[in-house]
C-alpha cells in the first residue's frame, strides 16, 4: 500500500524535530505554563500533516513535563486556524499513515489533527482563539477546558462547502451549543459565520478579550489555575471529562475515586495547613 501512495503526505510515527526546530508551531515553557502556538500565518495556520505531527509531539511533551501544569494553545496572525490544509490533502481525501493499514489504534480512532489528546491527558488546556477559527479548529473550542477569544474572532465549519462531511467536528459542537445552532453551522458551511459576541452568548467561549490583550489574558488565567493544587486540578478535570460519558451515579463514583487518590498526596495536607496558618500554599505536585 505504501508504494501506491508514494509522495502523499503521511501521518504516523515519524518523530518531528525537537521544539527549537519546529517548522509549523512555536513551543515554549515558562512558569509552569506550556504555550503552543500554531505558526503558519501565511496560510491562516492551516493544519498540514507536519503541523499535526508537531502538535502531537508538543502535547505529549507538555503532558510528560513535570514543569508544565497548564497548556495554552493559540495562533499567530489573523487566524487561529483555517482548518485542514486542503492543498496537502490527498485526492482521496483520506489520511495516509506510514504504518501498515489499520495496525494502530490511532488509525481506528477519530482523527484529532490539531486537538490535544483531551480524553487521556491530565493537564488542563486553555484555548485562546485569536481570529478566524474553522473546521478542525473548532475541535479546540469544543474540547479545551477553558476557551477565551479575541473580540474579533469568528467561527465557521466549511466542510460541506468543499464536499466533505462535517463529522466529529459537528458531533462535538452539538454537545456544546444548542442542536439547531450546531446544525445551522454545519449545513450552511462557509455561508454561516458565528461572531465572537454570538459565540460568547451561546457559551461556546467563556470570555471575550480585546485582540491585543488575548495572550496576556490567557497567561493570567493559566497562572490563576496554577495557584491551585495541581493534582486536585487534574483530578477535577478528569472527573468531569470522563464523567460526561457515564450515567450520573457511575460518574459520581469515579469522581469520588479521584478525590480519594488525591487525599493521599502531600499537597492534600499542605492546603489545609496553609489555610490554618494564613499563608499561601506551597504546592509540590506530590
């Protein structure tokens, strides 16, 4: 199969370069915050196969790094992302992998493209939508834990306008906004744009910020999250995320199991002690 697809962009195990040599994204860590920036402004940060690989690498690095407690994802230029790079999609419209066909879980699962592995990672993700957000970019809006946007941002799902089914994108969107809004966006395609204020009113984003202050505000929110006990934050995030797919009673039991695990940590002792001693807690993430 690989010979038949020679020259077609691949997804798969090929390791991207280290962070300092990324070609399509920027990655930096400071003060326990990892900032991942989509960086192809000339093509509105369209998601190429290389960008998808580099993003996957960056998310994996952030999750594994003990110096990272929160991840912020944003973009450069006037777009967050225009979605998948149509110019780099094979004529079949299918993603081609380097591994043997259907030999990995990734090939069986829904494609993630720019999306962090939100179902399996523990650290919270803040999405800062700096401009136009289309197609696969909507995945970040519907799966990030906290979403803020520039007051100039716009949201659109153009799949059907280029002859492609809006699949996971619309399914996820329909669980965040009212069904008729999700279907309106999905069925009107590029002919329907949701403005920043409307997105805020619908609860798609939780805060609007002047464009020139977006990154600073995202950083402020990340720092506020990091004032809290990091393991308690992660347990809370996972309790909510994983509980969404369970009946209420089972979700409650799972959440209580996470609570019990965190009570056995040093931070669980530090929090009450700091409160009683009227001082700021010193979290050790242990």
